[in-house]
């Protein structure tokens, strides 16, 4: 076929460094930007083939999220805006690691295995973050698409969740919204304004939010969006990219792991409500400092709790019998799980780390709220749940209370980006809930008290010797490790600890929680010694 000759020629312009082996990990390929040109070209090829296979538009996002500026990465987005399926992750790894002269064979193998009709049309949406390497790398993706005769649309600078949204809109013929950045702002901001419209006693304080944009794409996009919010939310934007470096001592990951406010922000007043996005705006955490200057973090678990409580109350008021569950990972603070299960009486499920795992489990319920403690999460509504809510909202024979709850639920659905965790959409949802409940960030924080915890990372010769089970909460190998952890945990009160190999870095991660910070720190330290 003519296009294969073309690929040979063009791929030579994006040569693979000899001996380099990379894997499509938890969030795609991610490493130093200098090593990624050939990967980008090849992901352009693969997205084109995937589009032919699914007969739908596929997304390719160039970003390394919260990683340092010099890194970059790429991930593929499937037709409904979700992460690409596992078997295609394997294809991606195969294609990425084929030596230059074997590239065509590797590509043909995938085409054959998947029985691709090569005459099928292909469409690929491409987006990128603000890294200086992103422009040429996303061009390499576009080159890959055109080498196989696919059509592409370059969205340029967008957040990761915006690209997921575009793909979903495109493949659902606009039912999810309009596949433009403008369409995105219109959809989510309108829903936000509807939700907050009858909260007339909302004070100026409640309308004001301090945001750390991590010097990344989220900051740019919030600026673009502001006018759509009609002053119903007034955002003081720090780390907007005009001075500081991307993710450097700021952003959601820094704030969560360091448990302190970002640098580069204005002096935070006691009680002021603040939040941080990560470098591609698919994560958000909230925080404030109290009058004594103590820092309080409200992470993904606190968001999951607030959101699921809000939704459960509305479902009860609406008289809708829909099954709601919260999906967490091993990192979820023990207090949050305890509160959800025992006080809220909400079903809680635990999965392996990585959005695709949480997303998958959340799909099993009518309403599935999923959040990683690091601040990545969203809510999924089943089709049946959406239909029931819609019917009730339109029903003229129901009492006022049920009707009001149904209308709030409908607007809540519209403010949520169901394709993936989205810092902008999560921010609007949390702000709306706080406004409706007339709640301050301190009141939200006191719903339950986090157990003190500590995360550490340990460098080992080969992190793959650690294999885990039970949603990463127990180590199966190496022999004796889990017994050692169990014995250490027994020394402390309300303690829990686990280790897992990172999916994004060459390290082993250690998590510990206990009744005091000293105990959590000591336990994390002792467990990290046991890992060696
Ligand atoms: C990726 C995942 C994130 C997960 C993190 C764990 C996506 C989009 N992102 O950033 O969900 O928490 O990896 O990293 O899936 P780790 O394996 O290095 O701890
Ligand atoms: Zn991210």
C-alpha cells in the first residue's frame, strides 16, 4: 500500500534512539522530552489505526501532567473520552519500541491482529500542554496521523480533560456538548450559574476563590473561562505562568505531597478558600490556613465525601432509588472510608491506583463517585440514572421538594465532566455545593478528621520485585515483606501501611497512617527500611 512507503520515509524524520525502551504506563508514555519525538510520531500512527478500528474520533494528548517542565508525555483517548483500552496500551508499547527498520512490521502486525479495514476514514484530535517541548512533539503526532492518511484536528493548548471532552462530544454527535473550547465553557459555566442562582445569601467571601494554576495550562484556561462565570465566581489567580516554572514548588501534587501551600501565591488570609490545579488540570486539591497559621489540606477524599453526601441527600429528596458508591484507592485516608461507610452508609469500593481502574469500577453503579486522594476524580451517572433524573425534572405532577432536587441533580450532571477527572469542572462542582449548602471550607473540613499520614519514595534496584494484591494494599512478593509490614503496623494505633511499585517513576512508594503525625512518620520510615 502506498501509505506504507510514505510511513517509512516519514518515520525516518522521527528516528528512535537506539536501545531506548519505554512502556505505556499508568498515564501513557512519560519521560524526558528529548526522548519522545519518535514516540509521538508513532502514537499518531496508532491513533489513526485505532480510529479506523473504532470508526470514531480518537484523542492524543501531549502532556506530562505534574512532572517537571523538562519531561513530556502522551496518552490516547478512546471514543467516549475514556482512557484507551488495555490491549491497545500493549500495541502502543510494541510500536514504540520497534527498531526503526522493524516499525512497518510492528504496525502491520497490529493492523492484522485487529483486522483493521485500512480504507476506513480516520479522525484524530490532538491537544497539548504549555511545556516548551509540547509544540514540536504535538507536530510529530500530527505528522504520524497524516502519514497514514488520517484527518486531524489540532486543538493546540488545552487541558487534558478538555481534550477528553472534545472527543466525547464529537463521537456523540454533540449530545454531550459542542466540541469546541467555547462549547466547554458554555456547558460547564451555565450549569454552575444555574446551580448557584438561588443561593441568594451567598456572601462575597463565598464567591471568592484563590487558585494556584501551577504555572500551567489550567491557569490559561481559567483566564479564558472567567467571563462565562458572570462574576458568580471570582478567582484570584496565582502561578498563572507569567513568572514561575511549571509545577515548580506549586500545583496540586506539590501541595498534596508536601502538605503545605504553594510558593508564588499571595499571602493567604486565615480561612481563605484556596485550591491548586496540576500541570494539565486534571487534578485539584483545596486548602486553607487557620487563625493559628496551621495548614489544612482538603484532598480527593474530602471532595469525594462532600460530593457523595450532596448527591445522596438530593437522591433521597427526589425519591429516586439509585445506587450510589464511592470508589477510592489504597491511598484514601482511613477516616474518609470509615466516615463514608459508617456515618454516610455509602458503599465504598477500593481499586488499584490509576484513573482507568477507578473509572471502570464507578461505571458499575447508577452514580459512581471516584476520587484518588491526590485529587483526580469525577462522578459517573449511568444512562438509566440520567434518564430517571431527566424525567423527574420534567414531570409536572411531582411535589416541589422532589422537583427541586431533580432540577439540582440535572444541573449537577451538567457541571461534571464525566469523561475524566477535571480540575475546572471539579472546582465548579465543589464551589456550587459549598454555595448551596452555605458551607465554609472549615465546616467542610470538619466533616471528618484525617488520620495523620506520610508518603515516602524508596529507590531500589528493581521495583518490579514487589508484587501486590487486594487493590495494592498487600504485598505478595518479595517473601516476608508483608509480614514485616504487618509487624510494624501492630506497634502503632489506628495504623495502616502499604508499599507499591510506582507506575510512573522508577521508585517504590510507601504510605503510612496512624493516630499521630510522629507515628505516621516513624511507621513510613520503618516500612521503607523493610523494602530494601
Ligand atoms: C498517574 C495517574 C494517576 C495516579 C498516578 C500514580 C492517570 C491519568 N494518572 O498520574 O491517577 O495516581 O499515576 O502514580 O491515570 P504512581 O504509580 O507513580 O504512584
Ligand atoms: Zn495531571
